């Protein structure tokens, strides 16, 4: 009898937990407001370029976000705790140059284009007076980086990917290369590079099918894969493809061809198995410019909030829990009067109309999608990320 | 560096055999409605032998295909969904028209609004003197033996910095250099970016003169939009023999890499593969 009671208690607590699992909003809006906001001569709010989103969705690393700001800023998405009050965005200035990039996956560091690695806490605290911890990795242009799986504060590996060729006047897209460095935090939380790694030129094994010149590279959150669009492939259309880094860091394994010509794609956390991109799609005006592709069902889905007439302005990013963050313009309407707003939008892809249609129309494979991302899932990622940013050894 | 040169010299030696597009690539759903009427529209308009490539669909259950147009400013896009009748969007004279079928499979046609990416900028500045549209593109391609259209944006810093290098390379290869700029950028953004670029080497007065040369050509060509040259900057289109190569060069490249691609594209255009 006691066992039965215990079983019933366990079952009911499981049911309560799941019934109470609260969904995040389908879309959350963070408008630009404040004296730092600037407009161009077309009257549009300047949102900036080259956005990268932190794993918990708290920060966006972005260039050129307003005239009064430094070239690169860390933009904090601040959720209002007062009901009916708008969320906001708070900029932190940085000493970084355009196209600085985060170490994806962990966001333990933000890296300047010269390879200098900065801690997030130093940027938040000291802003443009922040000092780098160490220099390392590839210093080519359009560089991307990620922390390899299994990293700890005391020892972690960072893979960077780019084209470290030529000079400032003559650099460019061509043969991709990668470099894996190792770093460590000491007992005071200060970081140093412990292994320099070597630059390895890549994908020679695919020259006969994919050609040599790769464009628009992006690394996955765990640094095990990358995406790129061959400029002039011999085996089909010039389309975005996903490759796996091999253990020798040189050869590449083609994993997936999206069979679509898109801009840079962004990877989800590996377990979510999705990629994102910003593009002008088929003629017809459905969606807001942000598309997500599920690698298992091999389908492209759109994001939309028809009530707000949202138009994304640049490429988006995934949080670790699967939310999609992007800069956008939208309308806030009340009693038939609409005001244009600009800022960031955070959307739950599982609550998109396209996924709902898929779940209702496609029986079995539709079951793989959950109904929504829950606040508990977001909280868990947020707590994990906060731990990384304590820089405790 | 030597390694890069070696790779690119190899790159030149490998013959290119493009597999560009295919005819009628859409899924042949058994339950597709109005199949024969759809095929009739394709035949009547001489679209049935066109080659198509995949486009990003507007929803999970749509498949979309765009033709590889041989006529500047004249494009079609076929959109297919299981259980429904196909639709065709036709672009001509800078206007979109959508062909669909009613329940009796009669053809319906109606004007289609501009994609929202374009509506914001195209409608605001319809009469801008700097607008560069399909007519300008036709003129350039028909009246110039061979050339390179360089599509840049002040919002993409590398596309600005690379203007002089690509211009020099194009001229060295005997190509006309035609810069066109992202129509979403404001005039202030365009002139500001160019002034920063030329200020590096020139005095302010000289830089403004140089900059003014590039301010023109605000790209409102829907033909270049249909070629998907809108997702990233810079992109470079190569043309000769009155035709534009269907592949474009994405991003900033080294001289060696870009030269190899341009020569490959010119060679494709010469033998009619593109």
C-alpha cells in the first residue's frame, strides 16, 4: 500500500510539474529607446550589423548600433519586471573593432579581430577600458570561433575558423583554415593561453566536388561542424552545405546540403538539430525574413507575428534553449494607430504557425516537436550561463 | 601564402562542368490539382523548357523553384503544395503577377505586391535620380563586351573597403566595373562609408570627388534581386556575350581567387554553359 501511495505521489508530482510548465511568450519585444539611439537620414532607427546572441539570450554583440556608441557594443536585453511596461535594451561600449566575435557555445570570451580575448565581466564592468586576457586563434577576417565540447574553466579548447591569408589590402575568401588553441583560468579567474595550436588548411579532400573557394563560413555551437557555401562547386548548385571537422583538423566530411542559396547560417545547440538563416525567400510575403531548418525532417519553417508586421533586418541567433533572437522593425498598433518600433525580437520557433501546421498535418514526424520552450528551460540555461560568467576556476 | 597560391593554381587546372538547374524539378504530387492546365500555361508562355533552381519556400509544405532567366528582368517562380494547384509568379517590366487556378482549374491572374524587403525602399524613392533598374542593367549588359557588377552596401564594411581592389582587378582583366549599392542604405550612410574609405589615402576634397563616382547606381533592379544577390554583400556578377552568369561571387576574395572565378565564369559564358 505504501509503495502504491509513493507511486501515486510520484506520478502526480510529475503531472503537476508538466501541467505547470509555463511556455515562454511566442514573441518578446525589446525596443531601442534612449538618448543613445540614432536614426539615419531615411528616418530609420540604426540597428547595426553582425549580430551574435549569447546562449542565454541576455546579450547581443553588435557593430554600428548608433552614432554615439563605440564601433562594437554589447547590447543587454532587459526584461521589464513591471506589468505592461516595455522591455528595453541597454548598450555597453567596448574597445572592440567591427566583426569582433564571441567564442560560441560557452561565450566565455569575446574576441577582437586581432585575436585578443576579453572576458564578458570585464566588458560589462569597464566597457571601453576593458583589457584583454590573451591573444590567440586565427586573425583572418569574418572569423568565427567556438569552445569544443567538454571544456571546463580550468582547461578549455577554442577552435577558430577563417581565411588567414593575404594582407589588409588583399585578403579574402578561399581555402578555409582552422586552429585549435587551449586556455585556462587561474584561481583568480584570470585567463591565459596554454597551447597555441597550428593553422590547418582544410577540405582538400573535397576539392573535386566542392571546389576550393568557400564563402560565408559559420561554426557550430560545439565547434564540431561548420557551414559554408562553395563558390563554384562541381557537383551541383552553389548551395549552403554543412561539414564536419575531422580529427586531423584538415579533411572535411560533407554532412548535409541544404540545396538552397542563403546567407550565413547559424547553428542551434547540437541536441536541437536546427539551423537558422536570414534571406529573401520565395515571392509571397509570408514570414519575417528569418527561416529555421530542421535537420531531421529536412524542412524549412518561417517565423511570423502577423499582428506586429515584423521585418527582420539581419541574421538571427539561437539561444541554447532554442529561442531565436533577431534585430527587427515592427509595428505597435492601438485603436487603428500604429507606431513603428525597432530593436530585438525573441521568438519561440515551436510556437510558430508553420510548426503548428506541421504538427497538425504531418502525423508521426510532427510529434518530434514540442509545444513550446518553457520558462524552466530558459531559467536552467540562464543559471548555467551565469555560472560560466563568474569565471570561477 | 605559398600554399594558397598552390591551391588556386590547382583550382584553375580543374575543368568546370556546371550542373546548373533542371527542367520541371518540382515534386510530381499525384494529388496536385490542375496539372494539365498548369502545364498548358507553361507551354503557352514558353516556360516549359526553362531550367529552375530551388528557392527558400514560404512554409514547410511549399516547394519553390525559380527559373534561370536568359532575359533580363523576365523571371518566373513556380510554387507547389501537395493537394493544391500550383502557382506561378511572373516578373516583367519590374512588376510581379501571380497566376493561380480556381476550383474549375481556370487560370486567374493578379498583380503581386513587391516583396517586403523591397517595398520599404522601392516605394519611398521611386523617382530617385540615382535609381539603377532593369533598364540600366539591360543597357550595360547589351552595350558592354564584358564586365563585373559589384553590389556593395555601406552596412557591410568589407564590401566598402574592397571597392578599389575589385575595380583594379576588373580593369586588369579587361572588364568594365559597374558598382551598384544596396538601396536600403540611406544617402548619408553611402557617402559616409565612401568618405571613410577614400580618406585613408586621399585628402577630404579628393575623397569626396572619388566618392561621388560611386554614390550613383542605387540598385533597384529586380533582376538582380531575383538572382538572390540580396542576402550578403559584396556580391559580384560577371557578364559577357550579352548574358550574366547565373553564379555570383560572394564576399571579399583574394586577387588570385577572384581572378580564377571570373575567368571560369567568362569561359562558361563563352561556351554557353551558365
